C-alpha cells in the first residue's frame, strides 16, 4: 500500500490554474479560466462554461489530458500516480479534470 502523504488544496488549486492556462494556450478554441476547484469523489477538476458546448468530446478530452499532464508536472509525486485527463458531465454541468488518484481515496 502506498505511503500516505498530505497535499495542500491551495497548491493543488494553483497547479490546476497554471495547467489550465498552459492548456488554453495550446487549444485556441478554448477560452476558459479555472476559477474554482471541484473536489468530488470521482473527479477533481473545475467546472467549465457553456462555451465548451461547441467543442467535440475529442477536443474536450484532449484539453483535459493537457490539464492533467500540467498538474502532474506541478505536483510531482504528491498525488501518487501520473494523472490522466477526464471529462465528467452530469445534470447539465461539465467538469474537466482528472480521476481522483487511488492513493488518496478515503476508506471507512
């Protein structure tokens, strides 16, 4: 079992914002800023604006992959395994981010 580590939500949030800026520069169709970090049970990431409705799933996934790669680079081994991008849609809301690393799942 992996050794437990602590991560700073502020550092994670800053890493996400930095990664989003870098990914947005690489994907000119995407005009987005990560203003809030959503920490759910399935995905950590940021809610995206309605503008993402004009992107294909492939374009959204490519953007998510670039964001996850940027967060991995910034956070190093603090999050355990290398992160992969994810797109999560539920109840009309879209979140771009990465699946919660298994190393940080909570148990009862």
